[in-house]
C-alpha cells in the first residue's frame, strides 16, 4: 500500500528516521520489565549484548543507536535511594562513550549517539573524546547535549545543589561555544599534511589556538585532534521548556521529543521551527524524533492481549520513582489517587508540562503519572494500524521515531519483523544506507555542519592565533 499524501509535503512522504533509545543499564524507562523471562537488559555489562543489538539494528538500517545517560541518582523515593538500587533504576550504569568506541569497531554504518552532560566533563576533554570517536567510526558520532536535571548529578561534580533551570542552559551555551571553537575553528582542513619527504607533519599556519574565555571556562587550545570526518558530531538535544526550545532552535540538528499527542507535537514542532528560522537557520535544519514504543500483533486482539501482558509486568513504584526523581519530588509511600498538585520543579519542566497537558484538569494523580509513563507514546495494533499512526505523527511535524524498549532485544526484534516491512512497503523506511557520515545520511548534505549553524562562524576565526602567527588575544587587541 502506498501512503496517502501528507499536507506537510509537496511530493511523496519522506522516510522516517529510526533511532533505538537505549541506556547502558538494566532499567531505563519501563521500570520492572527487566524481570521478564525474555528480557536481556540485565546483561548490560556484557559487550556482546550491545554489539549484537547494534548489528541487528544496522541490518535493519536504523539511523542511530542512541544511549541515554545520567551522572547521578534520581531524587529520593520513599525517603531515600534504596529503592533505586533494589529496582535498578538507572543504577548501576556504565559510561556510554566508552561503549560507543567498541560499537564503532563492531559496526560500519549505523550512527552512534550518546548523551553527555555539560556538568560532567570539561569541554576541552569532551571535544577531544568526540573527535577521536568520530575518527574511529568514520564520522558516525552524535552528541545529545543535556544539562542534567538530577541534584545528585550536580553534587557529584562539585556543586552543593542543583544548578537552576535556566542557568543550566546558560552553562550549555558557553559549553557548546567552546566545543564549536575547538571542532570548527582550530584546524584548517588541509593542516595535517604528513609530508614524509618534506619532513612536515602539520602546517603551523593552519593550526590555531582558540583562546576561549568565558564565565566557566578558559581554554587556550589548539584542539589536540585533527579534523574528523564530521568535525562537530551530529548535535541532538531533548529539553522542551521555553529555554530548552531556545537552545534547541539555536543549536540542535535533531531533537528527541516525548510529545503526549499529535496535536501537541504539531504545535511544538511548529514553534521550534519558527524559532530556528528566527535564529537564521531553516525549518528543516532541525529534525524531530518522537519517543514511541510499539506492541505489534497479527490482529488487533492479539496486540491488545500482548499490551495487557506487558503492562502487568511493569513496576508502578519504579515508574513513579523515575518520574518523581526527575522532578526532585518524592512520590513514595502515597496512595495512588493522590493528586500531584501545584508542584514546581527546577528539574524536568518540559516533562511536567507534558504530563499535565495529558490529564483532564491538569492535575494528574500518581496513578495517572504511572499510566502516562507506560501508555503515552505507546502504539498498540497491527503493522498497518501502527504505520497509519506513524503517518499521523509525520503529518504533525515529526521526522522520525526514537524507539523506547520494554525488553532488549525483543522490542526491537518485534518492530523489525512486525512493523518495518509495512513501513518499507509504504516508502516510510529506508532499505539501505546513504553513503557517508551520519550527518550526510540524515540530511543528504555534506559531512560538516551547514553554514547557517552558529558553529560555522568559528571557521577560520582564529588564524591570528596560529602557530606561525604566534599572537595572543592581548597582542591583537581582543
Ligand atoms: C527523549 C528524551 C531523552 C532524554 N535523555 C536524557 C539523557 O540521556 N540524560 C539526561 O540527563 N537527560 C535526558 N533527557 C532530559 C532532557 O535533557 C532535559 O533535561 C529535560 O527534558 C528537561 O529539560 P526542559 O526543562 O528544558 O524540558 C531526555 C529527555 C527526553 C525527552
């Protein structure tokens, strides 16, 4: 069956981008599902779990495998953090960047994306790690820029409290600026000459210090890594508050959304695209990847039965601990019909808004919150029904999906064997990879950030500080 036309596009619908949403831990989002007999996510310490999954996704031509990450515990549940350990709520968890390095060697085409928070690593160190990963993966790296909503994360990195919401985004503004300078402005493309006969390895005129100086960071440079295929990794982002949207519109090439409905997705994608255009970019410069999960059946009845069975094995307390912990509110020990009330959060504001918006009266109970976690963004049905729903999401402004799992690898196997053939029949999923880097595969353009992105302004901006020129900012009056 071919898809009906979409009001969004003049010609046929473009394909949907496909991302797998995982974390190097046992219990990422769907609390309790790790206990299911077929679930393998409890083997998260084994490299083979991830190399097998990455290869399976690559075989199915997924665009990216995306590893979420946190650098601290969720806020307390039931007065402490014992429950997080008992239920494996994102603890223990391993560093995804190290894992990506192994996956780069085990795969050839799939994009390798991971979260790294601005609070966890100095931008000089982080820029060097990402450039190295981009080299060894032949340009397949993506970075999900986050600012960390968990107080414990901030307390793990020198702070005595959770840095305030908007201040975190100011921090991120400086962080990305410093990284852009290193990635885009420090080395000319032809600086690394490796001329054995002439005895010149790199041209001193073409490598520059960057002399970044800001409220949080002071970095002389130069970048220690020569230009990698993409230079700047593909830039992802996920915050959806007002300040988050502003950051996204200015910086992100793709954003992970968890919109509770197509109507909200339509308003949200339009608002962010408008802000991107106001920032000098194009509407299509930002791709929207909606977090979703699927329960597939040969018939509607079979799908409904499977959905009920999956819901039965969820752990409501783990779901509540996850959501409340992200808001910094202890939702433990309360009856499930307790209303959330008028809480404010310095944590995940976009998420709180989404839960309120999806509840009649805007005042969800704890049961609503748990159900929201398990039911929002879930599509239950036959492959045809799921494909129909995905077309509706595409009409609402979504460019692709970020597939949440109940079980690894089962949720991906079900999608690949159940839904993917139908999407391919409709021209909604690719059957092979486009050549080139992750950025080329996603945008069909060059390997580097386009000239409309703010990072492009740093190209060639520091030649006064090249090794040949030997200037300092003071000497050239900046
Ligand atoms: C799909 C999705 C994935 C996310 N992944 C991470 C992550 O890996 N690590 C993290 O600390 N925060 C993650 N977040 C949280 C966001 O980065 C952001 O902090 C949060 O949405 C609150 O931002 P806001 O107040 O601007 O909405 C994710 C959010 C979404 C919607």
